[in-house]
C-alpha cells in the first residue's frame, strides 16, 4: 500500500519550490532575458534626408535648350524641427502627470502650423517676397523665397477678411491690394501692415486684381457683372469699366467678357484678361481700347478649356493657366504655342492639381497656385537672350570637338602608316615613278 503521507509531503515541498522560483522570476527585470543593454551605446543616427534633384525638371526636355526650370514650391510656414539630441534632452513627465492633464513646458511653446488650403491671388513686392491670398485660411501668406521664412497678414489682426481671392502688389511702395468676394470690396494694405482704404464703387463680386505701376492704374475683374473695373491706383477713384455689364455671362463679342478672371499688364501698359467662359485671352491698351483676342476652345496644348490666370514675361510671351486642363500654355503674340507645362493632374513638380493662377515677376520667376492640395510652385523662365547665348555656346563647343577629332586624325605619325604595295623593296634614294 503506498505511503500517502510521504506523497503528500513531496507534493507540498514541490509546490513550495514552485512558488519560490516564481517569486525569483518576477523579481528579475524583463530586460535580463534579452541580454544586458550597453549603457554607453551611442544613439542611432537619424536617417539622412531625402534630397531631390530638382534641376532635372526642365521644359522642353533635353537635348532641347531649356526655357523653364522648376526651382521650389511653397505649402505653408516653416516647422521648427528638433534634432534627436534635443528630443532626448526633453524633460520626461510620468504617466501620472499626463493622466492628470499637465503638459511639459516645452510642449506649451509649440506654435500652430499654418498650411495653404485655397491659395489663389499672388503678388511679389520690391524685396522679392511672395504674397499669397488664401480664402480658407483667411490670411495672406508672405514667403521669403530665399530663406522660406513665412509671416501671415491675419484676419482679425491686420484687417477683417471674409473670402479673399485676388491679390496684387504695387512694388513702387509695396502696398497690397486684396479683393474680398463676400465683403464686395478691395482692401488697400500699406507696407507697414495698416489698412489704408477700402474700394467698393461698382463692385458686386470682385475677383482678380492687377496693378499698372507705370500708369498708376488698378484693375479689378468682377465675375458677376462680367466687367473689368479700372481705378486710379492712388486716389482709388473709378475711372472706367471695360466690357458690357449684367448680361448673365452670355456675351461673346470682342471686348466683352463671360466671367473674367486673372489679369496681367505688360511693359507697354497693355492689359491681358482671361475671359474664362469664352476660352480666350483678350488684350486692351492702357486706355481700355480693345486690341485683339487669342485662343480657342479645346482640350490640348495651345487650346483653352477654362483659362483662369494669365501672365506676360519680359519677352512678351503670354502664359495662360488653364483650370480644367491643369496646364500652363506659353504662347507668342500671335497665339502660337511655344511650350507648355502640366496636363497630368498630379503633384509631380511641373504638374498641377486645381490650377488657378500664374504670375511672373521682374526676376523672371514664374509662380503658379493650385488648390488640390494648397500649393504654390516656383519656376525660372529662361529668356530669349539667355537661350540664344546657350545656343551659341553649344555650337562653339561642337565646333571645338569636331576640330579636335579631325586634328587628332591628321596628327598620326608617318612611320605608323603602312607602305603601299610595290614600295617595300624600293632602294633608298630612288624616286617613285
């Protein structure tokens, strides 16, 4: 018969040993099972930043001489990024502090990040800074295009904005003109960020804005009345109206509009207007006289399908931002297509998504605004003179290479040339017959 007492004693001893081992295991840190961590091990270096070679984005494609180069893009104000060491040096709060709702002091200093949401009108001041009106943010972004530092002209701080659309800068004194669709006026903001005036005479739904700094004229397109209002840029008095008003976007006659959009002024004071619903660009002189129209409806390069913005470069080429095609057409005075950008509805540099405007500054920089998502792209226009210089340089380089190749062939030593058949056994001093 088995000894029940001995078996019970063994079971009790085994149970006691099990609980002792369990207590020992619970007392040992979990990290002990994974190997002892080196205290002096250096922190892992952050991965190197991805560098994109933007120099490859040129139009037209090589080997043709580039006439447009992508240089930068803007989407919002700069974010203060911390290094790994700075993050490691932060004060750590316990889970009880976070549960209680307290935050570290350094978290309280983080500023909100402003992002472009609906950029539309743009302008450049005398210092080369880029101004962008954003209706959804309710502010004007001011970008330093060199340092990328950003400041905002905010709603409720500098001025009251409802739905800002058009924007232009008088680079003679850096005043900013910004149109407000819902408030039906154009605000004039001085260089020191003070509201100087509000222009409302004749306006129903103000859209884009353009300034003729030489002739002291301010142009405002009104999409409700199908007219362009012309004001004195200094007294803000209404001088005249271009186009027949209040015809419900039905007019197609030269000099009239159906929802006029973006505008531009060339070096001769001529005014260019994107006649959006009529799919054309109309050109007027400084007195409002009709000169000509260019463009026709279509869905390919050189044709228009809702042109919204227009700009003129230093050589007189006409740049048209087409909202439906998401394409920028570059045309000459006769309306002939020279080159184009975009047309693929993407976020790749040089493509667009929701293209609404284009401007060109005195430094031959081209800026485009698009709203899906909010982004401004910056390009560099290569002038006719620069392109001609590049052409001559290429021709000269080709001539030098040709001369070098031909010179190398002509300078082969005579002794390396094999003698002709029949001359091998000819005695020295014997003339060939």
